[in-house]
C-alpha cells in the first residue's frame, strides 16, 4: 500500500469541532494535559502517558463507581497488569446510566426479527425488565461469580439477560442459536453455567428452526446446570414439559416492579467469557473484566465511532460474535440500539438498507463480506433509500477491499465516515479503527486506537516501520483479557499472546502502517504465505480475486513443495452460471501478477462449491493448509458453519 491512497472522505466542521473526539481533545487541553494539534499528537500522548490517558478517560466518560480508584496501573509489564485497583463499580449500572439518571422515556432498544413483530423498549421498560429478571435469577441462587449462559439470537432478551447477569456480578456468556449442540457443549461445558437462557427456536431466511430438542439435550449435558429459562420466540412450538425449564414471560411477570441490583465489585471482576473459534480443538475461554470492557468500549464507541445521545446504532451480528458485546455497550453512549435477527439476504440483499431507512439509523456496522456481496450484486442503496440519517458505516470480520470503499462512497453516500476496524475476540475491541478527525483513505484503516501502542514487527522482533509485519502491542491496556478460564497458572494465556515475542502481545495479524498513520491488514499471520521466502498476506490475493465478477468467494493457502519452497493454491467459488475456463484462469493469473506480484500467482487454481467459515464469519485457511501438508482434517467441525466444505475441498484437491 502506497502513501498516495486516495482520500474518499474528509471530516467536516462538525467532526473537527463538535465530534466527541474533538470535545475530548478540547477537554484535555482545558484540564492542562497538553496541546494536541492533530490526532497523531493525541495518540502519541495516550501511549506515552498511559496512566494519565486512562485516568482522563475514566473522568471524561463519567464512570459510576461506589469507590474511587487508588492506582491506575500496577505491574505495567505484560502480562499481569492490573487496572484501577481499589475501585468498586458495576458494569451494568454504567451501561444503564441514562435510565438510572431519570432519562426514562427515550427509546433504548428496537428489535426487528424474522420471528415476530417489532419490539420497542424505552429506557424505563428496559430497566424494569432487567430488574425483574434479576429477581428471578436471585431466586434461582445466582450470585457474583456464577455463570449465566444463553443460546439466543440478537434480540432484546439477550440484552436484558446480559444486563441482569452482570448487574448481579455473575458472568455472561452467549452463543448463537445456529450453533450445533456439540459446539455449544464445547464452549459452555467448560464454564459450567448455573442457568441457561434458551430460545425455543428462530426463523432465518424464511425458514423455521425449532430448537426445543437441542435445548433438552443441553439441559442433560451441561455440567452444573440447574435451570433453563425458556424464551418462547416461536409461539407455535410446544413448551417443554420438564420442571428444569422455567418460562421467561412468567419470570418477568412474577417479579414485575422489582428494583435493579448492581453489585459493587473490583475492576477486574469478570463480566464476559468469550471464545476463540475452536477450529483446532476446544475453544479457549477468554475472560474479560468490568473496567476493561467499560472503558475500552466507551473509548471506541463514544470517541472513535462518535456515537451519542439521539443516535441510533445498529450492528449486524449474532450473539456468538464479539461485535454483539460491542453493540450492547452502545447503551453507554445514550444511543438507541437497533437489533436485527435474521438473514441479511431475505427476502433480498436490500433488507438491511431498507431497515436503515425505516429506523433512521445513524451508525451501521456489518461485515466486509456483506458489503462485498452488495457490490457484486450491483446494489445502489443510496439511490433507492433515504439514508440521510446515516453518518457512519463500520466494517470488520476481514479486510475491506479498496473496491468496497469505492462502492460505499459511490452507492451508499459520500457523506459517510467509513470505519474499517480490526481487533478481535481476544480484546473484545479494536487495535486499529476509525476517527472522526481524520480523512478516510481508499483501502486503509484510519489509525491506531487511543491508548494502544500497536506496531508491525519483523520475525526477529524489530519494528518494521512501514513494512509489513506481525501486529504487536508494546504496552498493556485494560481490554486485554483478565485470564483464560481453567488456566490457574496462566500458562495457556502466556502461550497464546506472549510466546512469539517476550513481553510483547502478538495478535496474529499481518499488518502494515502507512506514512500518514493509517493501516492495512494483510490477513492472519499464521496463514501468511512464504513462496520463495517472501512473506505474502492472503488478503493481498483476495483483493485481486474477489473483485472479478466471475468469482463469488475464494480461499488462499500454501502447499509445501518437494524442494522446500511453498506454492500458492487458490480455491474459488464461481458466481452462478460461470465456469473455470482456461480464459478465466489466465485472467486471474494475469491480474494477480500485474496488481500484486509474480510471487503472488497461484501454482494451482481449483473451483470448489464453498469455502469453510467459522461461526463468526471468518475464512478457515489453516484447516485447508493442514490438509495440503498431509495432516488430514483435524478440525473441530462443529466450530464451522459449513463443515461439509472441508470434504468437498479434499475431493476437489484429490486428498
């Protein structure tokens, strides 16, 4: 990526002077922290004075705490840093601050699903239902430190369940109802929840999926489980005749009028357990703490995303992806959350854009894959919808192609801040992302996030400068995990992030920083190709292949060559009606050679029916790479949305 990437959007007067980031900058200057001429200066201060930065964020965002902190940071060497010791606070209380401060009539949640009519909750109703569920959970013996798990879609019940759970000091963990039983047991079986919230089914792409039998099996198989709270999302499904199952509506009705509870706990008290993809074994159980989630999400949503009171925030996600947790934290901004549960392609791919117009959404998040699909289908939502309320579009899950930047600005709106963001479940947040004070450049992520000292490292552990390298973080920040579950000595935690470079967090992405401070993600570093000893990121090939109309999807892997080298293998899913002709093969090779380099040109191009994806929508490159290395199919197939794709690829490759 060159430094001459075209500027597609410039901040206007509002962003420069009245955005939340601008107001925070001005507040810092008024408080005597310094003078910051641009975002780069602000970022340099945030990583050179981390204690001042995080303390200022605590004060500026108005963290509610029953006891103030005594020390911002103890043990500054990674891992093992502790934050805001001495403080006592509650995560849910902070998310619900606008309702608790008397702003009760504003709309807090809008839920649109395929399964039922829209649900709209004002802040008072949301708070009341949280309190009622809390009373029910307390009656079931749930106390601080217990786990409450959920198999539920992106509905208001998931949000209420999380707030009720974390308000009590219990720990929340969720999975999407499209997960199979084995995938759920792999996750929740490790953390032994006391209570499970479970939807009886859902509708997706116009079809009904009954989960009553799966829920019964989970009730039998999850160790330590005492009760299941049954959510009748599908009213026509018979309720379970099992005394272990309790009714969500009956619990809320029985405890209506209860007062909310907010246990005051240490800053590192766990609020969430999230999971790695689990494609190579049992998923890692990643534990996140209250202060880390609260402060980091406040920074990302309030300052970087510029979300505030009066805004309407929607992220297309499931409860099995960390973006759901990010969306839920949007409550802290005072915005209304717009929840969508269903297929983005039903009845057609225009569904989400129609919803944005209908609900006057101001901030919309989705996957890079969805935006790419819209481009390939020739959608022009800016022409057929009134998207004047929309101010920002967020994209993550995979690198956003430069052509998809073009599509957003040509066919959605030239007034938008397009924020490609990148981080992960490991931090339940972002390392690099957007900023309303900076321009958007074609194909680039705008900047490193405040308080995050992120760099590119060579394999030898040297700063790569503006060359490609391993994404590393040189100093701690509060969103790093508190620990892994069932990892008493911390050895699995250290191995996951600190075994590559001593004392430095290695995230596993292949990144490049530009001269003006932007970033380009080149794919996962563990999937980096090395033909001829030259490191190539898989995203560099996807950028060329997936802009060709004949190609619907693709996967790039490396295959060991007998001479010790590595050759590139490209798997392609063809668009309907297309064939992998010699002419198309030549088109692919020529484009890759001229737009990337001769080193990028695949030695073999094979068409396959589908590409394997994790349940959070990420391509599974390593599974195919291992097959090509003669290691067979060692994947946890329940962690994939389409495990049959591995068999199809093995057949296509003659393995």
